[in-house]
C-alpha cells in the first residue's frame, strides 16, 4: 500500500513537470507583435535565416504586401548591424509604394529617427501622412509630433510613381515635347503624398487616354486634393465641376471622389480634342470656359485665368498632350493667325 502511494506521488510530480515544460515551450513560441520602435537597435543575431509560418504565407495571399512587411520586421529584429538596414528599407519601400500602411508608417519611423537612412523629417511626415490617411493610429500620433516641419523633401526614388507607358499610336501626339519628363521629382512627391487620390486617378485616367500626371495637376490646382471643396461659384469636389459641367458629363455626385474624377477626365478629354492637345489652351478653357478662350483667340486676359494656366504649367511640364482626333471637331480658332499665348 505504501509503495503504491509513493508511485502515485512520483507520477504526479512527473505530470506537473511535463505540463510546466509544455507551457514554457508554448510561451517561447508566441511571437510578440513588433513595432518599428521595438528592438531596432538591438542585434539579436541568433539566426539570420528567414522563415515564414503557414499562417503568414496564407495571410500573404490576401495581402501580397504583408510578406514584404513581415520580411522587413524579421530582418530588423534578427540582424541589427547597420549594413542590413538596406534590405529593411528596400522591403518597406516596396510595400509602402503598393499602399501598405504598416510599411509606410515603419519607413516613416526610420526616416524620422535616422535608422539606415539619413534623418529627414519631411519625408517622415509624408510617409506618416500616407499611412494616417488609411487610418493607421500610430502614424496619426507620430504625424502630430512633426507635422509642422520644413518644406517637403522629394520622396525616395523607390516611392515615386512609375513612368507612364507611351501613349498608343492611335492618338495625335502634337510635338516632340511629349517625350519630355512630364513632371519634376518634387511634383511627383506631391502627387504621391495624396496616395488615395492618386490610386483613383491611375485607375481612371487610362480609360480617357489622359496622362495621370496631367489629371493630378488639375486636381492640385483646382481643389488642393479636397474632396469636399466648394468654390464661391459653386464649383464642386476634387476637379471643381460646376453643376452644368457635371450634368454635361453625367456626374451624379460631384462630392464623390470617383464620380468627380470621371467627370473631370471626360471634360479634359473633350477639351484636349477640341484644342488639339494644346495644354495651355485646355487649362485656360477649364478655368474660363472654351467659348471665352475662343472669344479672345487664346488665353483670356484675366489675371485669375493667366495665373491658373501658369500653375498648371508649373506642375505639368509638357505643353502638348495626345488627343483623340475624331472625338469632336477641333475649334475653328486654331486655324486663325495670331493666336493669343502667354
């Protein structure tokens, strides 16, 4: 009887030890969520081999950027030497350019704190802003601390929009100036800082055979990227459509970003065809109306319109743009001598 009790006691001890060991193993296997601030300066070079669990792989199918972000975090927390930050930045950049808010925030933190890159509060603020627009709470908090920064620096090259593909040969190309770079790096940084709107424009502009950069230039000048903008003349939304123009191009809700952009692109497409791709005349007509441009045989002598044309030209370098030849009969004004220019 005494022997049986001793065996039962020993079995109990073994069971407790086994459960304790299992709990320890499980605790060690739990991966604590990592933020850009945590352990970024600590080198834990226990392993440099990157591996991903089935759950991470499954998640990446739903969000292709997630694997890049996960890879960057793993690099950051397993290899702390400065030379390895290059791979971290590259991974973040790739995912940030695709719109991943976590990557935009993390890359912003690296520029904010000088990890693997030179400190640049302006770039950090732009990246925080991109993430904050998508509802990233930490990015909003970080942005509050540095939103009053120096003038914007250009975004890193890896974050700039890809060059647009050549326009199809079925459209009149105007002059050889169309081969010039359409926008400066500074303007590209401005456009990319409005990531949500830029995505819509990149999706919609090709449907109207319009350079997305030209459309973004008009949005920047018209509304400053404010979806709810309303002018004293009741021009509405991103591309400031007056009710008559909205009705003309089938816009149901001028304060809905996608509807507004569609209407604005349709009007630009029409104006480009009407003025044979002359960007200066198109800008003047968008501001003052095509009949006013024809009345003055060029850019009207209105201070507002002339300033408007200059603003568009400061953002969009090309003076001509491809247009659809058969969309509308070209303006008779184009055949007149002594066309007014600026």
